[in-house]
C-alpha cells in the first residue's frame, strides 16, 4: 500500500493501465468482429447448402415420380438403387410415406424410411402439396438428425415428377451434415495472447523509463526544498527546461528569492521595531527616573515630563495597535462596525490630527471635499485609512510643501484622494509600498500603507497609487458608499 503512494508507482499505473485497457478493448472488439463475421459466414454457408439440397431434392423427387408412374399403371419398373442416388446427391436419402400403408412404401422404393418426431405444420404441408422443396425444422426431425440440414420434397406420380395439382404419395428427404465453417476467433485469441503480453511488457518498460525521468528532477526539487528549509538558499536547479518541470523549477527559484527577501525584510523589521520600541521606552524611562530623583522641581518642568511620557506612551500604543491590526487583517479575524459616518467631519478630523507635524515643517494640508453625504460604515477604520495616507504624504513632502485631501461620492461609491508634492513613487516600486515592513529610506515600521490597503480590502474597496498633478504621489481610496438615508428606505 505504501508503494502505491509513491509518484513512481502512480506514474507506472497511469502509463500501463491506459495501454492495458486499450489492448483489452481492442482485443475484445477484434474478437467480436471476427466472431460476427464468422457467424454471418456460417449462416451464408448454411443458406447455400439448403438451396443446393432443395435443387437435389427437387431433381430426385422428379426421378422417383417418373419411376412410380409405371407402377401405378401396372407396369413393371426397375428402381434406382438408393446408394447410387446418395452418392450422386452427396447426402442421405429418406422417404416419408403419405399414401396408405403398403402402397409405395420406403421398402418398395428401395429407400430408408424416416418417421417425423412431430406432425408437419399445415403451412409446410401446403407448400409440399404445391411441389416446393421445403427445409424441415428440427422440431419434426429425429434426435439423430439434429446436426443435419434436411430438405423434403413431395413425390408425384406424373410424367415429369411435378405436382400438376395432384397429391404426393410421399416425401423424398435429402439430408446432409451441417457444414461447419471454422471460426477464426479461436485462432485469433491464441494469437492475441502473446501479442498482448508483449505489448504489456513494452508499456511497463516505457512507463518505468518515463517515470524515472520525471521523478528524478522532482527528487532534486525535494532536496532543494529541504536545503532551503535549513537556510541554504543557493540551490542550483535546471531552470532552462522548457517543460513543466522547468516551469516548477523557475517558480521554486522565484520562491527562494522571495523567501530571501522576506527573511531580510523580517530582520530589518525586527531591527526597526526594536529601535521604535527602544526610543520611546528610553524616553519614558529617562523622564520617570528624573521625576523619581526629583530633578524636576518646578511644576512646569514636571508637567512637560508628564506630557513627554504621555506622548511616548501613545507612540508605543500606536505601534502595538498597528502590529495587532495587521495580524488580524491578514488572519481574516477582523470585525467592522456599521454606523453612520459623516465624511465631512471625518476628513476634518484627519486634517486636524495631522496638523501638528505639518505646521512644524510649514506644510500646508488643504481639504477640498465639498458637501459629502452621511454614509453607513466603520468610521474609525475609514479614519485610520485616510490618516495613514495623510501621515505618509506629510512624511515624504518637503518642508513648505502641500498635501491636498479631496473626496467625491456618487453612484454608490466614494473616492478619497491624498496628493502630495513630494518626490513621487516610481512605477516599479508602487506594488512594494503596500508590502508590510517595506520602507524606502529604511526608517519607520512600514506598516501604515499595508494596514490601509488591508482595511480597504476588508471593506470591499481598494487603495491605489499614481502620480499627482503637482508631481508627487497620489493615493486614492475607493470604498462602497451606502448613504444613511438609503439604508432607512428614504429616497436620496
């Protein structure tokens, strides 16, 4: 059973079974066709034999009719010997007396008598009275004549031996053994057995050879996978092949490259997260130690220390929340609320929340939204998406630059656009910016854009990036839009 689970055994079965089935079907159809042809040939040969016996029976009955006629007229007549007629007919001759007993019996005619095992049907009797030669069915023949073709014809005492409207004195019966046409089906079966065995052996051999050629590169691929699992990423594989094995090898090589990049990204992420965690923790510890040691005697200085501790704590909380959110989103264990959301108020909150850093660098954040409807959705998550995009825009916008937030809602969709005047994003890197832990300059955690995209996808929306009109980057959030009025059944 374990052997059958191997790919080599399965390939052998796949290679041999179709050939075996094809050979069996071909052999069965061939034998059947030959058998059908043999049966048809046997039927044709029997029909020819019956026609021949009908002619012989007609001729002999006429002979006996002419021989009987002188006896009817009281003249002497010498009968032909039965053995001579049987030799001429190539079969056996019998006589069935129909006249009164003793008158022209089989003995007086020099023929062997035959007693039918059952009465002859009226239909056959009528045909016999009309002078036809009739093939007698096996139901009226004795058991000893079961394998004979038997033809009977009436004997009429006329000058030409035919009916001429009279009644036959008896029946002349001509019998020959059934000619058996030798069937080629048996010989064909004998010939097919060795051919089938040879074909099966060749099929097994070819399946083994092809299976070995297919399994060998798969074994190398398995060894390469184990090597990669051990950390050895430089595994040589034949990627020049044009078949499916080459395609799998190329895919495996791409996977190893991606895995190496993922491991490198993971190392960088751990370093960045460690740095991001260490910085606020160090600041908090320093402020706490200073407060404990009584360094800050002035109340104003103590309030500044408390504010710094609060800010650093919020920074830590935001980092941990981002990590948890990303983990839940990727694990599909993230729930969304369905509340009324005023998009005008939400976008104002985004601009206000990011205004501190922007003002420090003289970056202008402009809001161009017009009048937006109240929609049904998770306001906190929409706020998180847009805040992450605006935070990213502010980070990459040079001092005294501009960030423009605009929105549009129509046809059941809402589009929120964030444009910046920064360096923009090259087309080749636009897919990478949404990968978790990816940062262009090596700073930060690289989670903001990844979380924004995952949240938008969870809301059945999208986040895309393009070029902004002023030369920077443009991020567009597209979300389904169900207005609060439409959800209550009112006409919008």
